[in-house]
C-alpha cells in the first residue's frame, strides 16, 4: 500500500485555491470512502493497526469530513476519537503524546 504522508506545498496551495463542484465533491468523496474500505479490509485481513489523525483549527470542518469519510466503514473496525483543545500541560508535551492514550493496543479489535 503506497501512502504519501504529507502533500507537497504546491499541492496544498492548489487545493486551497480550487473549489470542487457538487458532483466533483461526491466523486472525490466516493474515491476516498473506497480507499478507507480497502484499508479496512487490509486491517481485518492482516491484523495490523493504523492511526489516522485529522488536526486543524476549531470550526475548520474536521468533524464533517470525518463523518463523510467514515460513513461507509464498520464501527467495529474504525474508532473515531474527538480530542478537546490541548490543556496547558499537553501544550508542553511532545506533539503526539496526547494521542498515544487513544492508540489501539495489541489485541484490540478497534
């Protein structure tokens, strides 16, 4: 499975400038949902665990994107965790530290 972890700056700039039409949005959403379903099957087949982190400012639309992407996957395989804004203590920790408590442990089904 080829995964590109971070977009190029040009891709990010272009994505911010271009707005999809309704039909294009639905088409792209379906592609992403199909990818997540394929990942779900891979996870079930291999027993591997993965973590996908969406992070952004408040009211940036993360919740809607996450709901749209995960509406076709099994809640038995995928788990969505919404974290509040970081506490003062969490702000002093390493970036990923606040997420670690929510990572799946060995043997977790989700």
